[in-house]
């Protein structure tokens, strides 16, 4: 039994040893917004926040999730009102949408604290894979959310 | 998005007895209340439309959403004729039923860039039929003649009295009326919704984690499963060891499914671990030792001359014309196998009980899933419930049935609902790949630089042949598409195909044969232009002379991509033109050298698809196709050693990332009255040749083998 704090709520979970945090979040806790894409930390679909910093959760151990604040896309805002979420809708970013939870978690951290990322910072920071190719809309949405 | 669809419980007999063809596909009198909205009553006016008392209009969409925006575009078509306020529209995926078949296929397939093309006319009629029935019911209440009424923003309005009544109030009465046989349609000039970039209804759920993709399905009592398939494609299970406590192995022929018992803490990863630990020995298919990519490619080159060619198209006398040519360009192009690599790995949830079967699957072919499940369970296809869920990308892979069959077989074996999820490694290693291709083009120019002869040979495995859908010796249309019926005016030409016998399974990859043939054709056209000393744009203009629509597309792309503008030192532009799925496309790429590869600076695309229902989702499709085409052109390659995939995850399969992105410009061109063209795939084919053509102009080196710059992509991300 392990206690995890996810989106401000404590969950006491039982999971097979060695289960990555991603699968505890998805299957044990039941928050399915965080996605499985590669399992080897190269696609970014599983991105969550650990104490506010984006991390890929597919190879993260349960132990690494203990004693920290975990935030998933479901916890970004109660009403889809985070500036990044609003900008994602305004720019009509998603196509299939599968990678977008991960993209959003990286992007939201990028504008935290009123930061206005430059194009170069967006290019360097937004490393997640999107097979639908929504990158230019992602870039536009980050600028929009950051206020220009 | 995972709501039970309102019509899911309706019997097929109910549909069939009251329905005809798609356009007249009405369900009059078979009112089906929506489920789970207790306070609101809802009435199904036609099979496509139900209207609730709160004026919400639910429109059913026959295609599946895999990112292309059908929940808006198809619903817009119905709503156009229905004359309703778009903000009242709720669109939902239709359940599998013949009434929702795409007329292009006679099946409910989401494929071939065919959603708007296939459904357009029928959905206009469906909307108009419902509107006329609502008008008739409303006129009776308003005590005026139906001819005095129009549908307007969700109201039946009397023109003479100015009185009105809402659709919601008359929907129940309307549903009892006999549908009109030929409801009048608005002219395209009067469209208010078709042609508008209404927002996609699926997007809010895709920014907060609530969108339910196949992989997210959770049903009561569900157990977790994972596949372990024979590493050699085409192999089968020889022996499997005893499963450990808490795990059941199911032999599905090509491999096993490991299913976990229901217990606290069980999860998908535990199922992966159980599948990986399974001790399985394999029967390898004959000839697997020779299934090496390099061997297959060399064999393809040899088949250019030794193979038995099936003629796809011929005109004039190629040999004679080539003999008289002042210059001949003879070039051979090669393309590798490619994986679909959808972001969402394959998965399917199935529940087989003693009385029936339900499936939750990200699928492009729900009707085919019924047939697959029927064959395994013995239940009648129509009785099998396929719940629509979102697809995290389809790209042609989720048309296939292997992952459906494995889940159904697993659930049947363990007697409980099972979600079978594929590890990424299984997804890459057990794809139905874009075929490898070897294409030779021999073009002859006369002394004035006119293209007078064109011999085109494609050597590639047959997608349809491998499935037994066409016999040996018969042309495989998927192999020749994009090589035949080209618009370029070439008096003497022969196009043929040699079937490559390689057993690596091949399938329908975004744009299918077009992605192969456009690369060879448009590269060769460029080589011929350069050999003739003619600007590649001008050379194509000459070949398209007299075809105003094609020229407009070509010239629009040239203008958008600044074809004739001066370039910075070290930059070059390339151009390509190709028609597929009824659409005309031209692309101009600007690039520069970067490291051992290139940096794509800008991609300008002009697309004429006849009529655009939703310009923004249309543009999205072209933008995405360009990115997809870049990944394939620059780095995409699957390789095999003795039948075993050597690429099993994204770290070995670079795809375009933010750091690779060019600016992208898309111009959607409409041609009133033209047949509708598709949009989902049509942006792919031109990208690879336009890049190769730009590179050749920049460096003088012609790259004829894809991928162009293997090993130079970004794989790890940030």
C-alpha cells in the first residue's frame, strides 16, 4: 500500500511491484488522460508534473511518486480554464488528440509564473512527439496563452 | 465521448425494415429516446437526426474520428440542410449499421480520404428530409400550409404570419410522418454552415483528459491482457509453457495473449510483464531466413528486368518514341517499408458472454469488427455491439482486424471482459507496413525538351494480393494508384507493375500507393526538366497545358511558396504535383543544408478538393500530412532481419518533432461543381519528391532512395 498525492487528493494504492507511475495513474487510480506511447521516455505522451515540473511517467517508479505532488492533465484546472487549455481550444490544436495531454503539461509548465517563452525556448522545450503534426498550432497556442 | 450511442439498442431489423439507401435512410416512427438524460425527452426524427426537447440536435456521424474532424465536418452537412443553430448540435459516432455505410465502400469504413466525399450527398438529403418533416409537423401546429414555412435556426417559421415553433416541440410529431421522397436541397450559394470553420466538438475533451480513446476504456470486471506475437512475421505458436498462477495464456495462432486474473493492483504493465515472460516456441514460416530488408530491396531491383510485368496503362508507342528521343532519362527510385506508428498503440476491449459480444475498439472499420467477432464467437454479426471510441490516430493501421480478434478470443477464453493492449514494441514489429517499392522511370525528351515517352515500372508487394483479394497475375490497384491516369500530357506511355513476392505483411499506409508512385513520378519529372534545361515549374505547366484546374493548383502553390523569388545563399526550392483521392495537390518546399541532412524552411501546399466543408479542419489535415510526409521522406524506414523487425520503438524511428518544423502554408481551392476530393491523405505524396527536388537543385546531387537522410532525425525529445 502506497499513498500518492494526485491532483491534490491522496490515493492509497496497491500495485504490482515495478509498475511505473504511468500505469498506477491510469489503471489503478483511473485517471486515463495521461497516455502510454512508448514506455521508454522518448515520446512524451505520459508527461505529468512532479511538484510542478514536467516529467515522463512511463519509467518512473511508484517510489518516485511518494511524498511529492503529482499533477495530471485532469488536475490542471477544474473547468478546463487554464490559459493553455483555452489556447489549445482557440487554436484548434488537437487532431487525434492522443499526445495532447503530454504536450499540454509541458506547455503549461513553460508559461508558469507569467513566463513568455521565445520561439527558441518553445522549440527547445516542446520535445514531445505528435504524429498528427500539430506543432505549429502548439507553438501558436503557447504564444497565445503566454499573452503574445 | 464514450456515451452509449442513442441507437445502440435498436435492432438491425428495425433499421432495415424502414430504410432504403443512404440518403433516404430514415427511421420514421422508430423513435429512440436518448439514454441517460432523464429530464429531457428526445426524438429520433431520422436515423441521422434526433432532437431533444431542450432543442439539442444530435447528429450521428458514420465515420470514426481519428483526428480528421468528422464530428464537425459530417455533422455540418446535415445541419446545413436542417437549418439549425450550430451551437445546439451534438454529434456522435453512429453504431455499426448498414444505414451508416459509406457509399464509396458499401461498408462503414473510415478510409481512403472518403468521409466527406462518400457521405456528402446522402447527408444533405438526410438533413433536408428531417427538415421537411419538421416543417410539415410545425405547419400543422401553426395552422398554415407547409409550403408557407421554412426551417430557420431550429424553428419552423411561417412566412405569411411570422409565427414560429421550435424543432424540439414538433420533433415527436415529425417522427410519425412519412418522409418526403425528394426533399428540396439548398443551392451551394445559400450554404451557411458548409464552408465555415466551426470549432471541432471533440477538442474540449482533448485538452482536459476526458476524451476516451480505445486504450482508456474501462468496463466492470475487466481484466488486463497483452500480446506476445511471433517475432518473425507469419510465424505461429509451436509450444507455450505453463502460465504462472494468476495468468492465463490464450493461443491466438500468431502468438499468445497473456491475461491477468482479476486482483487488486493488476494493470496493463503487469500484463506486459506477463506476456514478455511467457515461454513460447515458434513455427517459423518457410523462407523467413531470406526476409532481410537488403535482400528484399536487391530482389526488387532485379525484378525490374526479370519480373513478369502486368500492364496497368498504355498509350501510343513507347519504344518507338523513346528510340526517337533526343535525350533519355533512366532513373530508379527505391522506398522502404514504413510503419504506421499511430500515437495510440493497438488495443481492443472485448466482452464475450454466453449471450453476446461487445467490443470497444479504436477502429476504422466497426462493421468489419462485427464480422471478425462473429467468426470467433458464432454470434450473428448484427448482434455484436461495437462501441465507438476515439482513435489515437488510424493512418490505415486501425482498419486491420488482428488486434480485434485477439481481444475477442481472449475474452471468450477467460469468460470475462478483457482489454488487450499492445506494447509499442509489438505495435512496430507486427504492423502491416507501407510496401517497399522499387520504381524505374524511363522518360524521353525531344529536341525541344518535350516529354514524348514515359515508361514506368513499379515493383512492390501487392497489398490486395497478400490478402487474397486479387489473384496472382492481376493488377493490384493499390500498387498502381498514382502512377496511372496522371494528368500530364505524355503521348506515349506505359505503366506496369511487377509483384514482389516478399512475405513481410503490407497494408494501407496514409495515401497508400500514391506515396510510392508520387515520389518516383515527381522526382523523374524533375530530372527530365533539368535534363531539358527547363525550370521545373515551367516544365510541369507545359505538361498540364489546357488543364485549367491543375494549372491553377500548380501556380497557386508556386505563388504561395515564392517559387520565383530570390533565395538566401544555401537555400533551394523544389516542387511537386500529384492528384489522389479526387484532389489536386501541388507543394513547394524550401530547404537548406543542416548537419548531415537538411532543414526544411517552408512548405507551401495548394489543394483543390472541389468543395471544402470546414476550411480549418481541412487545413489541419494538410498540415498534418505534410509533417507525416516529411517524417517518411527524411528518416522513415523499417528494416527486417530474417523476418524480424529491427525497429521496435520511436527511439529507432525518428519522426518530425517541433525542432524540425518548417512554416507551413496551406491554400484550399474550391472548384464549384467539381466532384468532391478527399483531404486526409492527399497532402502526403508530394512532400518527399518536393524535398528531393529541392535538394537536387541545391547540391546537384539527385537522391533517389528513401529515406533521404537516414539517422539525422530527432528521436529522444526534450
